[in-house]
């Protein structure tokens, strides 16, 4: 634990130092290269679980591009730089997942009985030991927007709404679609379809508004 804390502190300090130098400067680029190298060697970058490698690599590449472009926005008082990086990576995978869902939906009829049968990357996001700042803000948003999120519900099932699903699909209490299907008495595909087309857009919009995802 002490080694991990020391590593996080070193990475945080280096990230802060990078932002102190003007864009385009040799010193900034040298420090940024050093930071990226140390982050890659740290083994702290989220590996994506069972997500298809091509999707993960695409999300990781976009995350590195965002990271280099927005390093000046990093605030060590809010989160460790690895937490900041991994939070964006996970939001980016959710974004890609939504695009996949939209693409799949274009090939089938848009109804409750559609069998989409694709794996939700959220199922593979490991819960942290305790909520991190970004997750805490997201959970607070889910509570604060409860009345609005509750209005978005599965047809004829107001108890299966976006607020309820967010509570079950995000850390620290995330459940698989199979578990939720048993809990609510609905098909996995029905819940998956509703979540991706009604709930995820709200979550991603929140992520963009907070600066977790590029607009």
C-alpha cells in the first residue's frame, strides 16, 4: 500500500509539473513523455476486463489523446492522476458501447422483444475499494436528478427506470444483466436495450457536462 501511495504521489506531482510549462515547449513534452511512460509501467491503467480488444484499444487511444490535450485541467486535490485517467477511459468505453448498441439496433426491429445479445462493458468495470471523486459526483447526480431519471422507465414498468438501473449498474453495487433480469422479471435484452437507448445518453451527457468526456 505504501508503495502504491508513493507511486500515486509521484505521478500526481509529475502531472502537475507538466501543466506548469507552456504548450509546445520542449520541457513540457519531455515531462509529458516521462509521465506517459511511468503511467504505462505502473500497471495501474484499467485493462478493460473481457471487453473486445479492438474496442478497448480504440478507447485507450482516444483517452491518451484526451489526456495529452487536457493535462492542464488536472487537479491533484481532486483525484489521483490514474483515477482521473481511468475514469475517462471507462466513460469512453461506455460511449463506444452506445455506438455499438445503436449500430446493432439499426439491424433489428426496435421493440421490447428484440434480442440484442451483446455484452455490456459496465459489467466488467471493477468496483474501487471506495468511491472516487468522479464516481461520488456521478452518484450524487443520480440522487439529485431522481425525479427526472425516474420518468424514463421501461414500458408499463415505472419501477424499472434509469435512476434504479444506474444504482445497480455503477460501482459499488453493480450487478450483471442476468441478475437484474431475475430481480425485475424482464428479459436481459429488454433491460439492456432500454439502458443503452434511454439511460446511457443521460449518463454520457452528464459526463460531458462535467468535463469527463470531450464534447
